[in-house]
C-alpha cells in the first residue's frame, strides 16, 4: 500500500478505525524548531468527533503522543514518530456489513483489491486516518509561522457563503459549529445539516482555503507544481470530489483579456484570477482554492445493495456517522495545505544558492 505523503518532507502512516491506534513517522523535518505541543493538540481537537450536534457522536480524545524526534521541546532532525490511541470503538455496529457492500463506499473496491477487508468502521478507508495528517500539518504550520492558512465551509448543499474571502473575518470561523465565518450563512447551514440528520441522510458541500504571505518561488515547474501538489493532497481526503484554484472552472468561460492578471509596479497584480500561482510557482499573491466534498456514503436509511455473492440485499447504516463531513474537514484542509507548503518550501531551499 502506498501510504506516504510528500517529497522531501514526508509522512508515512499506519492505523485502522477499530484497531489499537493510528500513528505516523515524519521524515526530514528540520532540527531546532521549538514545538508547541498544545497547538498540535488544538488542531486535533478541531478535527475530533463528538464536538457538536452536527457531527458523529463517537467519543475520542484523539490525544497525540510523540515517541521520537522531539527532545527538550525542540525537533532533533531525526524521524518524528507519534501515536494516537483509539478509545471508543464499537465494532459490533458493523457486523451487519461483514458480507455486504454499502453503496458508494470503499467496501467493494477494498475487497476486490486485497481479497479481504476490515469492515469495522471502514478499516483503513475510515476518515480517522486524517488524524495523522493533522499532526504532520500542525507541525508544518509552526515551521511556516509567517504564513496564514485559513479554511472555512463555503457551501452546504445549495446554501452558499456569497461573500468573497477578502471581506470575511476569519476569527469568526470557530465561533459556530459549521465553521463558516459569515454568521448569517452559518445559521442556515447548521439548520440544513440538522434537517438532513433527522432524515437519516447526509449532505455535501465545499470548503474554501485562503493562504496569505507565501513568498514568491514556492513550487516546482513541471511535475510538482504547487497547485498539483495541493490538489493531490486535497483529493486524498475522504469524500473529496473536486479541486479548483483561482478562477477555477469559471476561468474556462473567460477570454485571455478578461483573465490575465496585469502587473502593478511592485510586481503584485491588479487582479488575482491566477490564485497566487503561475507556472506552478507561487507569485506572492494570496493563494486560494476550493475543495468539493460529496455527501457521506453511509446513511441511516435502507438501501438496495448486494452481498459478496452478488445476491440482492438491503443495507442500512448503524452507529455513529457524520451527516456532513465539512465542519471536521476544515482543519484537515488547513493542515494538509501547510504540509504541502512546508515540503515545497524546503525543496525550494535547494534551487538557488541565494536561498541559503
């Protein structure tokens, strides 16, 4: 299984939803960084289950324990190992799907690929895997202390935050359950998710991420373009269905005259339809992108399906599931973006003698 993220800075992970623990090893993290362990835990707390009425009610502390690579509060330059124990597994909630495939889930594909699957909570396909990514990204955030990364829920179903990101107050993102900085829109989103939850159904939407203060020159020109690395990371998130940056798909409707970002004398641009990236390399303007998430596949309603033998059957979700993945995905998006930037930032140090 290919389970390593990154190029120079890398994260290799392990763990399953109902196993003993999750964890990972971070390689090539620079030595000498003073680590704020509380900030790392705060990022995990933003992602953990059971934090509000509109997410899964599984109760987990998601407490990270570092095993290596940090000594006397500083990174040592050696591999950083960490572990997060699972505490609240209820494997019996999944006994009914031991031989049955849930529609639009990874059950069938895992079975076909490996010849068996861990059906308890989805095994390796569970979104609990993203805890590992948050730990690595939270460390990367501290390495990139001058760079601001803010993600927020920009739509739930047909409810959109219509305000452009530059007028939003990101300090309000954590003020509500759905993590939308526009209070009026947030209230509508929360109400919609609660309605969907009562129906035993799920709903999707989008998350927008804005990155400020990225220096010019981050990203590789060919196969590790900045937008490509960000897209790869984001599309690995469970339930992610699409990625666009800058003008995105709307840019396909425009002419070159409309779309080109003209320069100011200080090398900033008058517009930013490029989304802060040109030629795969950051240009110093704000980087902004949007990730689309599908409705969670497991719904608490009867659905037609098949078992391992191809026989028709009825399957219905049981246990604790998110009616909407978006609120808990916000810190995942932020921290994955931080990890990608840190990786490319370190690579960039080797590209020009003046960078040393």
